[in-house]
């Protein structure tokens, strides 16, 4: 009696499996056809011949695979279930229904229910704070040169960090996310599509919250292809810690990537100690400060070219002495002395 019942269950499983395989085939057909047409259309906008050829070949392969899935779905819908039933023929049987239902006569119920009297609730609840969306600092925004409107559908791949790039295939030579000092020249490699020449693009390099490097300029790399942003600082500037690179098109953030630098950076080179150089004193005859001679009555002595004391003068008994003058710089204009009231003129 159990064998027909098991065969009836097997027939239901076969039908369900055939329907599931048919649905999966149709979904695969639609997806493969859509991806193939999209790849063919996208290949026409690529400027690199090898990339355009590879993308076109991939698109036609997907279209051909979609056609195979269509044939497979048709075969599954037409032949799969009859073939399965030829190996496992279904046998209709009545459903077995139990005649006696056993019910428990005694139900044991607890007489005492223990309920907790104190519920422990945390006094402090940690609420995660939302991380801010990356943005272009105002100081960098003021450096923008382009006024071209960015394409909102432009896309960038995830960043791949490497210390070298193959110049022929644009593939990373030593990719990674953890680098040991000394790091040297580091690249952030990406692929892009949907870009417009002339639009402003920006790459920001952060160590923690500190902006350590940036580049911003009008785009000139075409619609799609490979690109990178790089940083080659002095060896002592690669401080250990977590770094983040952010890519923007206009003011719209596109993609970010993080990497870590480990190990102490080399010390900076010693700065040269300034040496004090004595200022040379110009040689030559220093003009002495003129010393005023005692004022005498009568006409003043004739000034000489050199600042020397005038010849000795024998004063007369009635000579009047003038107050000592404060030393001043002689001027080219000679002031005439006042006439003495009495006494013999000076020699």
C-alpha cells in the first residue's frame, strides 16, 4: 500500500521540478539577452579597439547563449515531463485517512508560574551615528575650472590600489590594501564609463580626517576606459594609518576606496643649520662728527675741507664767550657770525 502513495508523491515532485527548470531557463534567457544587447551597445562608445572588440564579442556570446536557453526552455516544456513519467509512471490512489484519533485524556498544567520581578534595562543605549556623505571641500571647489555639466549616469569601478601599473594592459602589478613602509609611488586604478570630456573631476586622498593630497582638473579621458589617480610624496610623508581615496565628478561623489599603511615612515632629512655671515664693513675714510670750536667775537674762521680744529686764537681781555653749542651736522650754508661789541678781532 505504501508504493503507490510514494509514486504519487514522486509525480508531483517531477511536475514541480519541470516547472522550476522552465522558469529558470526563461529568466536566464531574458537576462542573457539583455546583457548581450547592453554589451553590444556599450562597445560602440569605447575608443580602444581591443576593448571594443572584446566587449562586442562578449555581447554576441550572450545573445547566442540566450538563444540556446530559449531552445532549452522549449524542450523542457515539451518533452521533460513525459520523459520523466516514462521512467516513473504515476498511479492514482486514494488518500489514507486515519480512522482513530488519539486525544490525551489528562492535560498537565503547572500550578505555579514563576514571573521575573525585575527587568534589567541598559542605562546607556549605543546609537550608531550616520556616516557623512563624502563631499568636495570648499577650498578645492574654488579651484574648479570647467563649467561642463557632468553626466549623472557616469559610473566608476571599485578602486584597486597598487604600487605599479602595466603600461600595455593597464593592469595592476602588485595590488593590495595593506602596504609596508616605505610605500613610494601609489596608484588608485579604476575603470569608467559614461564620462564627458571637459567635465571637472576630483580625487581626494585622506589620512584619517586630514586631506593629504588632491588633484582636480577637466576630464580628457573619453567616454570609457581605464584611469587612475596617484600620489608620490616624500618617503617620510607616508605616515602609518588608514587612508581613503574619494573620486568626484563635478560635486557628485562616485566611488571611494580604503587602504592601510603599516610600519614607521623613514625620518625626514635634517634641515641645514643657518650660518651667520658677518656683514663686511665698507672700507674708506669715515667722516668724523665735527666738533664745534669755541665761539669767539669777530668774524668766524674760514671753514676747512677737513673736520679739524681751527688754529689756536689768543683771545683779548674783553672777549665775550658764547655758550657751547650742541654738536650738529654742518650744512653747506654758512651763517655769518655777529659783530663783536668790543675786543680785538681774532687772528
